């Protein structure tokens, strides 16, 4: 039975069951679902399929192969670790959202057809925004609103592409796309979720505004689901090589300017996902292995980094470099665990990034893409510079600000320690990771040349940091990014579509009222109104002062009653005479 | 400043020696240069900082209330 049960179902059931549990056991209850899903996943065999009829259509809820399995493992592991880190949470809404988010991510990973993929894709967007809104600050509410609008837009483009693809090929199966307009629309939808510049600004805008625990899930799922989708649908699509490399550099450049520690880390998600996108673009077996391995390692170390930054935020209520410093003595353990993540993302030997990132670079080396290799190495320099040196230096060392951090829940430490353990384990024993990759691995990361080159690169990056540390302190500024294009013109749009329209209505209303008033005046006493109008026109022509404008009184210029009687009488006389003449004929 | 460069230079020496023994398989244009990645790391790091900061100060960085100022009436 468990042989073909989609793991996503477990999480979605969990999201329904969890609120029904007693309040005190919900944090523990949460952990049951990732464990159950993991057991199911371990029992899934590559090649399993599960199709469910829906209307006159076959939905492939489950399509298992080694690529989807590798992503499935790390998603479930991260959902579990996030649950431990957030064990202290008393917020059922967040826990339910996290379960739905993890579940829908798994749903996409195992979706065999594009309709199933699209449905889970949209659940992901909706459940993830709840993790941002759960912070319940005006800033997070607005950032979440921008996030969901961007994602719903991306989802719509994706749906358009899917329907177009269906009309063109008659197939909804999710496999490598052949090219053509439909697949470019789908590529747009995928790229938006992968945070490919210029479609990336939602990430650095919204992730730092999420809750302390929510941002850990955020950093793990959406972009990596997109990497999976790209690897499945667009492996070997060459423009992605350059796109990914530019991403890797782009994130690094913006990270220099960031003051908020979680925003700095968010820019490094973009940078790291750039490696994966480039690998997908290269598309060889080595490269797809590299993309998968890097996604796996990245989810863990980035989760760990966000856990560290979240612990600081939880303890001090601050997340800006300009407001922090000297926390090392108060939070040594958090610093230590954070540094494991930092060494991993920087690709230090013995840590997970070393064995995964180098696969991507090696795939580029094999294809003799010299410039790409150099640029990816440059991105590695920037990564160590920020996550490994700048952020920890200005947070835990740097200027003393005599902060009194609050104690951190034990669950947070446990979550961080477990994640750090995994990062280290993968770095020391890479076969653990290599064995679950889609293709057989012959690559050996620990060669003398590679270790020496990496150490040179990183140690001398350290010297560069040392030289320029004075320039690197946080600056309390906001950095413009492509979100400018929908944030700044929002004022313009507001003026154009709201203010100017309401002004137009105002003018029209006033004109209409004036017309109605003068019509009423004329019909109340045509002759009188004529007299008054002529008078005021004559005054105006003569250049005299207008007689004070009294409110129009229709009785003012009324003919005397006798005139009316006279007119009736006259009419009667005329009528009589006319009738008499007629009678005679 | 001078002290940092001096220490860097001292540390560079063993790496160059290591490169002479293990590196240089001649695959890439830079494979034969001992200590290439050390220089690449140092120069790359400095370049990233200077270029990004220049971009930031001349174009990208604005006061923190940049967006809020425009959201005033919402």
C-alpha cells in the first residue's frame, strides 16, 4: 500500500489533523508527519507511477525516479529539522502553513503531469505567504502582498504555457520540453520561482520579512522546487548557463550592500541557485548530478544560516548589522553552529558545499567553459566574504552595543545542531550524498589540487576582507532592486487609476449638478429665468458689477395673476371664433 | 595595511610551493600559474567590494524610508 502513496498526501493530511490535536502536543505532532512521509519515501521505488482519473483526464500524482527522490529526501529532512527548530512555537497557523508548504513542494517534485504540477505550484505560493504574514507586522503584510501578487502572476503565465503546450502537443506529461512559445511561457513561470534576475526581487523582498521559523522553510522550498522543474524540463537549455552564472554574481554584488542579515542571506540564495541553474543549462549527467547535489546541500546549509540569523533575531529583536555587534560572548553556540553553515556555503573542505559546489564547477570545467569556471569561482569568493566573514564579524564581533539577548529555546539549538551535523557529515563522507544522485558518480572532490586551490581562494578572500573591513560595515539604507519597477510606480499607478479617476468623477459630478440646477431653474419659470440671464449678460457686457447673486426665486419675475387670466380668456375667444367659422362651413 | 599584505605574502609562499608540486596539469590557461587562485581570491574579493560599493553609493542605495515615503497615504 505504501508502495505508491504520494508523500505529499501525508503532509496535507497533517495540515488537516494538526489543528485537531490538543494544543500542547501540536509541536510534537508536527514532527510525526515528516517522519511518516520519510518512511513512505524510503519505500518508494524508482519507476513507480500513480495515476488518478480526474474528470476525463489522468492525473499522474506520483512519478518516481532518482531525480525526484533526491529532492524528496532533502525536502522531508528539512521539514523535520524546521519542526525541531520551531518546537517552541505556539502558532498553529504557522505549523499548518509549513506542512502545506512542504507537502505541496513534494507534490510538485513527484508530479508526473503539468496539471498536477500547477495545482501544487499554486498551493505552494499560498501556503508560503502565510509564513510571511504570520509575523504580523505592517511591513511583512505589505511584503507578503507583493510576494503573492508576483507569484500569482508567475503562476498565471505558467498555466498559460501549460495550456498552450497541451493544445500544441496534445500531451500534459511533464518531461523535457522541445522549445516553442509554450515552453518559453513555462520557462518564465519556472524562472520566476527560481528567482532568476530580473524576476527575483520577490525573494529578497519577502524572505527577510517572514517569521523566524517561517523563513527557514521559505529558504528551502520554492527556489529548489523550481530548480527541480528546470532540471526536469529544460536540462541542457544553453542560455541557462549564462543566466545562472550572472545570477551567482548578481546575488553576491547585492549582498555587499545589504544591512539586514536575513536579506543578505536571501541574496545568497539567489547566488547559490545561480550555480544550480547554470548546471541545469550545461545539462550533462555530471551537471545534473551537480545541480541536485548542490540543491541538497544548499537546503541544509542555507536552512542552518537562516536558523542562526533567526536565533539572533529571536534573542535580540534585531536583524540589522548597524544595530548589532559583540554578541559572541552572549551567544557562542549560535555563532559556532552558524559558522558550520557559513563554511559549508563557502565550500570549505570537510563541509557540504565543498563536495556539491565543486561538482557544478567541475561540470563546467569538463565542457571547457573557462569564463564560466572563473566567474563561478568569483561568486564563491563573494559568498565566503559575506556569509563567512562580514555577517558573523559585524553580528558577533565588531562594535560592542551591549545587547542583552534573551535566552534561546532548546529546540532551536537542537535544530541547528542536527542541521550542522548533516552539513558536516556530507562534507566528510560525500558518498552519502553521491549515492542518491540521479546518475552514477565517479567524481572525487578531495584531490590535492582541488583542496589546495580552494584553500588559496578562501584564505586570500580573508585577506581581502581584512584589508577593506573598514568599508564593509552595514549602512542603514535600502537597496534598489528590480522590485523598484513595481514598488515605486505603484504611486504612479495609484495616481493614474485611483486619484485621477476619482477627480474625474468629481468634475463630472459637479458639471452634471450645475446642468440639473439650471434646467430646474428654466423649467420653473422660463420667462423669469430668461430675464435674469439677460440681465446678468447685460451687466457683464457693460462691465458693471453683477448685482449680488441672490438664490434664484422663480416667483420674483412671475407675471401677475391677471395676465394669466387674460391669456386664458383670449385663448377662449380665439377658440370660439375659430369653432364658429368652422361650423358655418 | 602593510602588515596584512606582509602576512598574506608569507602565507602565499607555501601555497606556491604546493602548487608547484600538485598543480599545473595544463588544462586551463591558468593551470600553470602557481598561486593563481590566491591572487584570484584577493583581487576578486577587493573588486567585489569596491565595485558593489561604488554601484551602491552612486545608484542603488537610498534612505531606508525610500519606499515608505511614497506609501504615505495608504
